[in-house]
C-alpha cells in the first residue's frame, strides 16, 4: 500500500534570499557612473544632483564623482516638519 510522508514535517525549512539593502557607497567616497549608491525599500533617501533612481528605489550615480549626503527640511500637509536625506554627486 502506497504511503505519503506527513505534510507538516518539513514546513519551516524554506527561507527567502537576503536582500543586501542600504548604503553601498558612503559620503566622501568616489562613485563611477552607473554605480549603486543605495539599495533601499521605499524612499528613505531621495535622489539629488547627478543621481537617478531605479524602479525599486535604488539610487545610482549618473556621472563620475564624490558622493555627498545632505539634510533638507521638508514640510508635510499637516504642518509638521522633518528632515529628508538627499544624495548628490559632486
């Protein structure tokens, strides 16, 4: 008589691949055009001069240069203000 192994014995053995997110090139370091500067989920860091963003919010260098992180004060619709970090290439 054919038997099948119980389905619940191997339920927790699967795991997802790591995403390896966050900052790849830090402030003051050199970046080559096309390099990934930040891999992120959503838009914690915003793209600035000489940078562009991919479809998954990854920030890339548009030109060769030095990475610079700046803080910018941003107002919300309810009047609160908060700081946003912007990534530039000089």
